[in-house]
């Protein structure tokens, strides 16, 4: 469209545009001609003059320097200023406009600027001119940090993803590959220094509180107009640039795990659901002072500063600026002026502050109140009562019948019912804290549950005249290091579930994973049948589960802060020794398992050429007994010469697996 066409279009729309919202007089503020942006500024100025002429607006022109030298005089000449220039020019004029209560319209020149993003200004020149010359309907809050104007946001300390660096994460939604490339880069940058993060002890003075709040934060984000960012997205729809209050997000993790959770939440949260990540707190107030005994690094719209005292103030609706449609309908000042405080995640307890003063621990350490609640829970769990005996008998009955029926589903039901997990976790805590008063009832409960389960299983095995070692029983006779690994991770999960009330519902899953009752039932079956191989194999599996859970649970409680490392490590000696003792036969069993696995792979669908003709092995089963491999298989051969063919085949099989074998084959012939 040519200039003449634009003029004609403007003239045709003049009657509609002349409305009470349009200014009658304005001051056109431009930067002094300098550099390669002159032509763009000159072109926009020419359009502004034509627009003012078409709409009957009295227009006077002044340079930025003249306005800054005599702001009051410029305000007397015209109450509304239209600024054409870049971010630097606009920042200076915004300061002056607030001071002299002038209306303001902004027309950014050049590539998209921060002002365009912060104030939602149109990129189309005609739309930008129409908005700039409009009478401001209501003002915008002015946020200042140590006296400096904050256009978008200020950030104190370490706030990954929440400052301007996270801007691209939000605005790359339409290009998924670009979004994830940005996320990966930011996430990797944050992870590289995660163990170097040190919380800063600060004192927060809020406008309606006499005493300061003492806490430790890794970072604080102060939001004004840059709501289209990760921080604004986490806060949600409650943000307003007209409510007369500042908005602050406080990053205050109590552990590295909490910090990682905060990083993931900032990346994957697209819209606030009213709940903040565990490391974040949130407040809205009229006045905030952040004090520290050491200098804090902070950034105002990306510009770095340092200070021990950061005072943040709000001038309610102090800037009469024409902003874009994003600001329409924003809430005005709260008549009661109440502060909004969501500080439940903020570490303010003196004991908590002492724990994170120098560096973040891996996990959130337990405090005295946490100790009391957990100890009461564990003591109740270690208590023997009618419920404990009932569940022990029922789980043993169901588990034994499930084993004899070779039914995995029935066995799983017995695992869920078994009450043995709780007293074993009690042993973990008792060993860690070297608490005899907790250890004794836990051991008594374990002994009672073990004895009762084996007795019930033995009685059932005696009463039922069926003696067959099926796969479910056989699977529990040769435990290995893999079973110890399962027990260790189950112990970690069990201890963590007891320490964190919110995940207690996961305990049935832990009980299924570790399988305490089935090996006890197999021991009882072995006693009923008086089969020492069954008794010994299942006993080793139960011992593996017992010591693995106890040690892993104790270590987990120590990591979670339920015992100081220096004093707690002595309590871990006995569980660790028990694990070492159990691990020896498990390692031997694992080696045998590896040998069997290699032999089965070597012989799977293997064909040998014997003097009597080709021979093929199928349905091969390998077991390791007394240092010798026992191989059972179906043999398909065109001709079978009896003992000679068997001897030749045995030699070829031994050569294939690399060790002596005992061969048990079933000849099958094809015609």
C-alpha cells in the first residue's frame, strides 16, 4: 500500500477514530539523528505527523535531550507524549513521564524490542500510531528496585528459566524441536553447577509485617510487565500491572532433589494449576526489602547490579501508558490492600536454615518434628497385636497355597497382605540410631512373623499329600546378586515411603517387589517335606531380602537426615557385615547363573555333525549341579547308533560349552 493510499484510508476512517479516547494535543519525542536508524525514525516521524494532521491533533516536536532537561516545561506544553526510538530512549522518557504525570505512547523502531514485549505493543505501524495517540484510560504500576525502573522483571541470585533466559522456552511452542533444543541447553547449564548452588541467608521486610522473615533463598524473581514468561506462567492468572502490588517468586529449595524438581516443573508446566513446585514460594505486597549480610547479585531487565540491601517499591498506576490488549481487564487496586503470601515452601525454621547454610544437601534433611512423627509411626508398626498375627497367618496360608498351585496371582496377594515389611524398616532405623528400645520389639515382631509363617506353611505341606517342585518353588531356591539388588532398592523405597507421608500409598508395591512371604512359605514347605535343598535355598533368599532391606533402609534414613553421618555410620556396620556374608553365596550363585546362560546360548538350536550323521538339539535345558553342567534336550537325528552316538554328542556338547557336561537326551527321529 502506497503513502497516498494510506492517507486516503486514514482520511476515510477519521470520523470513526475521532473519539473521546483520542488526545487533542501531543508532544512528539524523538532521539537526535545518529547512526543507521535515522531513516527508520524519520519515516515513522513523517507518519506520525500525517496521522496527527488527519485526526486534528496539535503536534509539537521535541528531542529526548530537551525533554529530559525540562520535563516540567514539556508537560506544560502537552500532557501526552509520543516517543519514537529504541529501548534506551524509551526507558529515559518513561522515567520522566512518571515523574511529571504525563500520558505516554510508545512506537518502537527497529527489530522487536523489549518494550514491545513488555507492553504488548503492536508491530504494525498504523496500529502502533493509533495506540500511541490514544488517551490513556488507566495507569500501570511502576516497579522500582533500589530506585531503578523495572520494565519487565528483576532477578536476584540464581533463577534458572525464570528470568529472560526462559523467555524463548515459552515463545518456541510452535516449533517443538527449537523448544526442546533451548530447554536442553538451559537444563544442562543449570545441572553443571547444581552442586555449587549455595542458598543466601536473607531477611525479608514485608509492608504489613513489623518483624523481618529470616530465610534462605537461591533466587528471587520480581515481576512487573514481563508476564509472558516461565515465572508468569507458574504464578498464573492472578498477575496484574494495575493492582498496586509487586509480585515475587522465591526460589528456596531445601535439597538438590527439590531443586531438580523445580527445574522440571518450570520446563513442563504450561499453565498454573494453583500449586507451586516444592522449591517455590510466592508473595504479593506493596513494599519489599531484601537484606543480606553479604552482597547479592541482582539483574534489572538483564542489567547486573550488586547490593546488600534491595528495596522494591510500587507506585500504583503511576505510569499513564497506552499498553496493548494483554493489559485489558487487569485487576485494579485491592481496596483492602491485603498481601498475598504463599510461603509454605519457604525455609524459615532455624534448624532448617542451619542445615542449608553452606550448601544444599542431596535430600531434604529431617527436622525434630519429622523425627517425632516417624518414630511414633515406626513404633506402632513394630507392635505385635491381633492384626499382626491375623495378617501373618493369612499371608502364609495364601502364599503356600499359591506356591503349591503354581499361581503367581495368588502369591502376589500374599505379598500384599504380609506385615513383615514394617518391622524390618524399624530395624533399619534402630540400627541407624542405635536405639535398643526400638530394635527389640522390631526383632520380636520379625521373629514371630517368620516363625508363624513357616509353621503354617509346614502344616499345609504335611496335610497335602502332593510333593512336586513346580516352577514357582524352583524360582526361589537359587537366589543371586540380582535378588540382593531387588531387596536393596525395595529397602530404599520402603524407608522413603515411611519418611514421606505423601508416598505411603506406594508401600503395597514395595511389598510385592521384595516378596518376603513366598520364601518363608517355601522354607515351610521344605520343612514339611523334609527337603534340605528347598530349606537351604529359600532360607538364603529370605536372608537376602532381610539384610538387603535393613541396610538399604538405614542408609536411606541417613541420607534423608534422620541420623548424622558421623555417628550413624557405626550403626551401619552390622547390617553391612550381614550383607557381605550373604553376598558371598549369592555371588557364587550369580556366577553359576552366568555359566548356565552362556551354555544355553551356545546350545540353543545347535546342530552337530557326528560320524553317524547330523544331530540337532532342541528344547535345551541347562542346570549347574556340583560343578557339572547337566544338559537335557531333545535330539533330532536321521540315524541313532545308541551309546556311540551319545558319546560323540557329549564330546561335541562339552567342546561347545567349554566344560564337562552330563547329558540327558531324548532321541527323536524324523521320517
